C-alpha cells in the first residue's frame, strides 16, 4: 500500500484493494488493515460528494474551535485523502478533537454525532465469537489489567502517536511521537503510561 501511496496516482490504493483476497466472510473474523480505512474514506467521499478533509472541516474542525488548519496526505495531486494516515495537526488541536470525542460529539448545544455514537465506537466488539479490543477506528485499552481504563479508548499511530480518551476520568492525553520503528522500540507500554498518568492526576 505504501508503494501505491508513493506512486501518486489517483485510484491506485483502491486498485490494490480490489486485487486482495477477502480475509473471510463479513462478521466472522477481525482483520486490522489500513487499506480498509482507505475504503472507508472513499465511501465517505462518495456519500457526501466532497473531499473527506472538507467534510471533516465542515462537520467538526470549524465547530470545535481549532487553533489551525490541518493538512492531509493525498494519494495524488488533488486526489483522495489517505484514509489510514497522514492527517497532520497541532498538538492542541488533536487534544481538542479528543475532547470533542470525550464529550460525545457535542459542541455547545449541537449534537454533531448521533447520541451514543462515541460509546458504541469506543467499545470492544464480538467478531466471530471472539472479543476484539477495537471499536470503530478506536483501540480499547485492557481494563481487566488496568481498571482505570474502563470506558477509555484511543487512537494509536504507527510510530507511537496517540490520542487517549478516558470519559470516566475526564482525561484526554495527546502524544506526538516519532519512534524509529513501528514495534519493539517503546521504553514503556503505552497503556501502562496512560494508566499511570491518570492515577497521578488523582
């Protein structure tokens, strides 16, 4: 997929996705795949008839009081946004996005998201009879190991970037990071770090 992204050719990622075999019948297995996030972005684009960045700006970014415009990596000049990566914003604006999610998608008196959406999106799912600690684009920390994570959810980037949201504790943590490798280079487990930080705030 990275090669398709770097090629800068419109539609190249969807073309790649079309060539891949189905991992299993819908609802039977969990298969984390950044390419599928690209497909979600394409679906949003088709449904709203506007670029995903424009839709995000209109529905959320412009209403939450963001400090600055964000940028988004495109698959080609004037092409579709990369669904699974490449959204770049100020640290404080990522924090504002986390607060927006913690508050259930409500801005002032306006419900931007349907009632209960963030609770549904930020909770574990049962897929193929197995519990999966992943909601709708959000990772779910292990609250059995760290009870303080109960009800929490987080966005987790490949090189250690995070938005941790814990509604019960009213805490949002944003981490910028640039680890040299996607795995095996963290000095402390991210979930342990977030748990310790929330405990320290008590």
